[in-house]
């Protein structure tokens, strides 16, 4: 009705696009209906937590060698490919940024005895084997541990499988006349070498897929900027990355040194005493975290003038943070499907403010 007319009017003023964070076909359709211009963050790990997928994932984790891992990953490939097809199809030719596997592997294994016994029965191994594996995967600080591109660089076969699933989906859709625009995003890079190693694996895999299918499509490879070092070194990382997406949740954690899971103990007191004006996980800290974003934008654009820049943390749906993103020159913000209308209004307001 009137509200959607208003939103369509606002889009004429906006310089930034609004995308959505979506991991399923259903979320993608909801966001499309709210006027999202693509997906800014599709988290692949959410696809692994259901039924047969979690079993194949656990087989991969339990495997003692590369061959065993590849066997389990082959099972996952088919499942992931059909998930991607659903999402790309829902977005009908709009860009979809797919983030490769981000969480540490210990998130995929059960941590109580009952769950471990069920896993042991399903895998036909002893409870002791499972216990030992779970212990091996334990980390003191998993948020800063073996996750993101660190996983992809130690187990390149994971990156290969996910890249194959993405491109397999895109090419299958092309055969059915559906256009898809994949943007493959490497998570948690902090150095050029990490990014380059992942980029090479992705591009080599895609070249093989093109050769096997005798087909090709356009795609992009980029990275999340969520480690402060990546923002400081953005010009070198831009030599390898065609786009940056600022993961402001983790960037905020690492810049403040606040663990998001533990900050509840002191944040309310800090807000009450006026030590902090806003919760930095809800409202982007423009002075500190914002400076890193600004620096990364400038360095990234200098090294690669046509670099695409967006934000996909929760701040992507918060009006004052959106205004900041507009001012530093981002191309899009991405937020949860139900915040898309608010973000569209905020993006238009930011443009209009600039005109005054």
C-alpha cells in the first residue's frame, strides 16, 4: 500500500543499495518482497545443522585423513548445491554474497554424553573415539581460534567443496534460464597471504568446473573485513579481493577487545555510568571502529578503484550506522530481512541530508 509506495519513492534518492542477510530460500523471498537488492551475507554453515547434513559434516570432522574428508565432503556437495540453487533462484539475478565456512569445527559436534553416544552409534564408532575427537577440537578462545579462512587454508578441500557447490548451482540454474550472480566471500582474513591462498583455491576450482561443464559465468571473489589488521592492510588485501564486506560484529569485538558473549556483565553498567554512550554492538562506534572502516574504504579504493564495498554486521539495519556508511561511501548495507524497510528509509534519509 502507501508504505511500499513511500519506500519506492525513497529508493530514487538512495545512493546505497540495501541487501539482506539470508541463509534460506524462504528468507530470500521475504527480503525480496521487502525490496532488498541482493544478499549481502549468506552464511553457509547454517545449512549444515539439519538431518543428513550434520551427519556428513561430522563424518568429515571424524575423518583421519584427506581422503576420508573428501569422501564426506562429496556427500555435502550435493546437499549444499541444492540449497544454493534455492537461494539464487529466489534472488532472480540479484547479487548473492556467499560466505565460506566461518565457525570452528567444534560447533558441529555434540558436547554432552547423550549426543556423543548418538553420534557414536550413527558413525558406528566407540563413544571414546567421539570423546577424543571432541576434546581435540576444544579451544580456549574459539572466536579467535581455528575458524574462517584458517580452516579453509588448513583444509583446502572444504573451500574446494563449497566453491564447487556454489558454481554447480549457478551453472545448473543457467541451464534452466535462471541468472545468478555469485560473490564468493572469504571470512576472517587478516593478511594478504591468507586471502591470496583462498582466492587461488577458489579460482582454480572454478576454472576446473568451467572446463568440466564447458560453460562459464561471471563471479567475484572478495573478503570480510572483520579483523582490525585487515582494515589497516586493506590496500594489500584489495590486490586479491574484488570486494570488501565489513563484518562489524566481529570488527567491534576485536577493536574494543570486548567478548560479545561476556559483555553483558559490564555493558549495562558502562551505559548507566556514561562510560559508553551506546551499546557498540547495536550502534556502530564511529570514532574507533568507524575510523578503521573509513581507512579500509580509502585504502581499498586507492588500490582497486572499482572495489565493491558493503557492510553485513547487525549495524547494517541501524539508522545512525547506515548514515555513517553513506558518508564513508559504501555501495550497500545488508541487514536481516525484516529490517530491510527501515534500512531503505535510512539510506534515503542519508542521501537527502547530504543534498541539503
